[in-house]
C-alpha cells in the first residue's frame, strides 16, 4: 500500500474532533485505501482493533441492512463498550437515509466517523439538514503527477520527468492502472470498467434513465469537447443533427448527473472586468485523462486540451476555486483563488510564432493586479520571469510547492 500523505496529513488533523470526515470522489480514485491508511494511523497511536469498525457498504454482505434504522441497529451492537469507536463507512451512499443514522451515532455514542462516497449527494441539502456544522469534506482525486511518480518509484520503473509526464498524460492517475506495467489497451480496459460501473450503477440505474444511447452520446460529446465552452442548447442541436430529439432541460439534467458522479467537473467563467461569475457557456473537464481515452480512444490532437485538464485538476487538488477568466478580447485559461491567493494561468502545448506568443502573454499583461501569473508550456523555451509573468514547463508546475 503506497501512502498518499497529502490526504493523510489533512484528514489526520481532524482525528478525535466532533466532525464527520467525508471523503468524496469518483469510483476507484483511492478513497477506500485512504480510509485504511487512517485506520492504520490509529493503530499506530495504540487504538485497539475492537475500537475500529470498517464497513464496505457496496458489498453484498450488507445487502440486508441498507436502511438507516437497520444499519443503526447493526452498528450499535458492535460499538466498543467503554472506549471511543472509530467508525469507517465505505461507499456510504449505499445506505438509504444514511445521514440520519450517522447523525444518531454522533448524538448517542462516543464515536469518530469517517465516510466515503462516489456521489456528490454526500454534499447535498440532506446532509446540511442532519449534519449542519458537524462534517468536513475532503475531495479525493485520482493520483496527482507527484503521487504518480511515487507509484513509479515504488516499482523502480520511474524514468526521466518529461518522459514520465508524457506517460501520465496518456495513462492518467487511477491507482489501479499503476500497480504494474500495463499496455495502453490494458490500462484503458481497467478504466473503461470504472466508467461503466459509474455510469450504469451511479447514474443510469439510480436515476432510471431509459434512453441510455442518448445519454451516452451526451457523455461522448462532453468528453470530445473538454476545455471548450458549450451549452445545453449546443448539445441539443448536435443531437438534433443526428435526428435525436432532446430538450435543453434533459441535457442539463444529464450533465448534472455526470457531475454528481464526479465523472466531469464544471468550470464557470468569471468576468475579470465586471467582477462577476457568468452563468453561460461553462467548460467541463473530465476526472482523469484515461477516462476520456478509454471511451473515445487516444489521439495526438487531444493532448492540448488534456494539458489544460491536468492543470485544472491539480488546482482543485490544492484547494483552489477555479474559473475561466473572461476578458473583452478573449480568455485567460484559469483564474484560481484560495483565501488571499490568486493565480492567472495560460496553457499552451507549444508556441510556434510571435503572434501566438504575443496573444498568450498579452492577456496576462492586460490584468492589472500583482498576483502570480504563469504561462505553462511543454515545448522548448527559456524558463524565467518577464513582465511579472513566469514561464514554466507544465510538469515543473505540477511538482512545484510555490503556489
């Protein structure tokens, strides 16, 4: 088991605090492993086995207790008698009205609770009703580039950083893909299984979607347009051109469901002049590069959009709120904010002409404040800072601790 210290350190700060610790993210991104790591940390602190209860709730073993009352009664019988119980609930959304049971555990017993889930209902109004002020959310993502390198080092197969970055770009960060040396075809088979289980279990079955082919076409359209602004109306128009009628509201519902299952992430536009969030023409990014390639296949001309996708995910991992920066004459790829920090980022696979260079740098120069500004590239260039704008290779940016 390879440690993921970023998550362990963050969550460990809240051990023995009166908050439910909620780990949410796409299936197979490593949430269950992180739970096991937290349990191991408790054992290192001297917590006994009878104080640690772990329920993997997507197992058939618990099929008969998947309501809040039955689950409450089952757990109550196993709680430690005279000590605190550390309760780990993996894929907790499998329990109907689970938040009621968790709230009762918190009220009735001496417990410290950790839960994971693969649906953003974990952050919904139901939780706010029953656990107001009593939970902390920890989003979990597939491996970062730094974590990916750790996996490679652990297997003694790590190469030069730029080569590894090219491989990461193609294979993505699902931990299961990096447990051994897989071919692209083998890796995408693993990820396609994750995709299928998420799509059909967490979305189609749960929401009783009947027009599955129509839904899959919307998924494919979204994946094929990663990093491009589009609207529900644009998707409806596209499907109409294929003689498949659908209304805008249904499209939006499908996109919402993809977002709730953490398959895609929505990035809104922010008007840098008017200082307001724009509600139209957002962008969507996929949870992992291999998820897109497992569905659509890998092509060299998809790399530019995927570079943008990887940087976006890294900013989310580091706790930034990320927007597309809208200027009167164009866009800045990302405006990322966290507390008193702000980053402006332009991303380019390569800059081959002075006109392209001027366009990429000019947009950052048009921003008059003094927050950090970056142009991130993957071609050959002179690293450095000019006019307050730092030029970096994307791989170096992903590994940097300076932001």
